């Protein structure tokens, strides 16, 4: 069986493999010592297919990882949605998770805003406020208020990739970007959404149901 690799990964895989080959030419023990890093690099950029639930009104996890405690917080100010708190679901991705991000709902992208920032550990709550991020507003096809998805850089993450554009129509479970290497995604739910996920649970991008829209 072969596992698809995200196109963002090939330059890194080539670099790691080249260094590893050079290490083997210098000394076998050195090549073996670096081999786990090369294997990890390949695994980090894996991009497996997912089966997205088809029922209407679902909010699906945009990332693989662990669901952190659920809180209420204002969405990123740069999106212009006001300061009213919303339910926020945060998913922490460690360096061993699949890092390809997927759209949580079907709808239309109504806003995009990048903001530079710090690089605190993405598992910390303050990462949502202070870290570098890309915030996205999506108007669900099912109607109702907009949903917000935020890609957040982490302690070792230094590159946020978002392939969405203003006015673009997106499908639930469709790939839209990734973050290198270890990071966090926040989902701010619209008013009336019912959370079905449980803090601490493992999430699978494109498959795990987080909430149901009103």
C-alpha cells in the first residue's frame, strides 16, 4: 500500500533523504542514526484519503489531533465579527499527526485575514490570542451565521499554508492547507450550534463530527 504525500512535503523529503544518503556514504552507523528522521519527515507529510459524513448541518474536524478544553471566546478581531464570545473548539496537532487541514463545512469563504505573531506552544490557550495565524470566515450552505476556522502556528511551526480565496466555494472535508510542524486549529461555532465532541478525544480531519449547526 502507498500513502499519498502532500506536495508541500517533497522538498523537505528530498532534503532529508539527501542528507541521510550522504551520512550513509560517510559511515553506516551515521546513516542509520539519521534514518528515523527521514522516515519521520515522510510520515509528517502523509495525506491519506478520508470518508466525510454526508448528513447535512454537521461541523467536521479540520485537523487530526486532540480536542482541547472547550471555551467561549471572541473570534479574531481582524475578521471584523465583533467581540461577542462564541464556543471555540481547539485541536492540538503534535509532530506525529497528519497536518493536512480540511474544511469543516460546505459553504462560501467570506473573509480571510493573516496576522503575524509569536510562536508559543500551540497547546497553550494563549496561542489562540498571541501566535501567528490565518483566520477564515465561512458562510455555511445550510444557512445561519458564519463559522470561523483559524490556523495557528506553534512552537516549532513556522509556515502556515492556506489555499483558500475570498468568495471561493468549499466542500466539507475538502483539503485547504496545512501547517508545518506541530500546530493548532481553532473553530468558532455560530450561535445555536450544538457541540457533540468531547474534550480530550482524538480527532480525524474530514471525519470526526465536532458539532451540529442549528
